[in-house]
C-alpha cells in the first residue's frame, strides 16, 4: 500500500498530530484524487457490528471464513520474516490493524454480504495485494480483481443466494438499460453448469457484471463482463494460482470465465460462448429461465 494511502487512512481515523493533519488537509484541497479517496475512506467508517446487528442476515459460511483466514495467513507469511513480532494494540482502529492485509482481500471479505443484497464496489485499491502469480500474469487489472473476488466463492456461499426469476429479470434489465451493456446470459447446463445469480459490480467506477454458475461438483464458476472498445481478441486461457482464467474480447465487450478446473473444460466453454453455440437465458426482460433457441 502506498504511503499516501496510509497517511490518508490515518487522517480519516483521526490518528495524525495537528501539524501533519494540517499538511494533509492542504494536500486534499489541491488533489482531486486525494479528496475522492478521503471520501471513500470516510464512507467506509461504519459501525459494521451495529449495522448488521439489526439485519436478518444468514450466517457467514465456515468455508468462506476459512478461505479468508488461509489467504490472509499466506499473504502475511513472507513479510513476517522481516517484521518485528509486535501485536497491534486493541484500541487501534480495525482498518489500521488491517493495513498489512491485501486491500483487494479486505474488499472481497464484503462478498459474504451479497447474501443480504448489499453492494460491492471493486475499486482501485484491489490490486495492491495481488499474489506473485497474479501480478506476473498478463491479465488486465479488472480480471485480476474479479479473480481475487471469485476465489472467495464456495458452494456454501451460493447456498444463501435467494435469486428469483423476478430479481434476475430486473438485474438483467438494469444492466442492459442503465449500464448500456448488450449482455447475453449463456445457458451452460449442457456443460454441467447451472445458473445461480447475476450481479452488478463496479470496477474503477465502471460497470462489471458477474454471472455465477454452479457445477455438479466443485466450486462455483463465474463469467465476468466489462465494456471494452478494443479490437476483438481470441479465446485464451491461463492458470493463476488455483484458478483457471479464460479471457476473450468480442463486440466491444471483454469476458473472463473464472473457476477451478474441476471436471469442466473452461477453455471449451469459453469458445462455445464466444461462438454463440449455447442457448441464451434472459432473452428478454420477462423471460428469465427459459433458454432462447439457437439460430437455425
């Protein structure tokens, strides 16, 4: 994490001495980027325990908690060799104690809140904690962020998703009308993948669509889509950490099919989607789960 970001966090948390606080305020007045980041940090200063105490939300799945803990330990291990073993005081703000945790991981922890219909913004801080494999890949930043987010998904997570035909239809309609994405939702049942949910995310303040499927066995698979005006690009796959990531670009949309390669050939599925060899769900706003027949 950049020093500037750490300083701004300390400013928002009220941890800076008066002289340094004055310097930061001068910097905020002259930097639109710093001012925007401060607003985001202020917005994140929420009494989460109190807020969620009043909500009737399902429990966080144990598998999700275990994944987060394992990923945090893996990230902390390399740096622990050179760091002094001094625990953070209990009265230090939670966000300050989490500064050594990858920022994308901290954001991804919010993924569990999707069960309650909350909103997640995949922001510019997500790339600071990317693994070595992720950082050395040629994946675009938004695909890296989506891959990190997808790693948190488990079958238990999807067990709490209460998707209905009505909510799915509205989400797809909003994506097409408000986000301006000519989105097709592939019916992948012939590939052993059952549609579970479609979600509107944002990355760098741009729409990012996540379509989640569940295989017969193994962890969920996601098809993520963003607007991209670059030339078309053929289907290509690579392994990043434990995930298979298949990407392509077509008709000013960029695609990433992300999941663990457990019994499903994601490269082949990506080519079928690209070639429009599969039926389409959500062919209109009122027909949700009925596939659209393939063209003759």
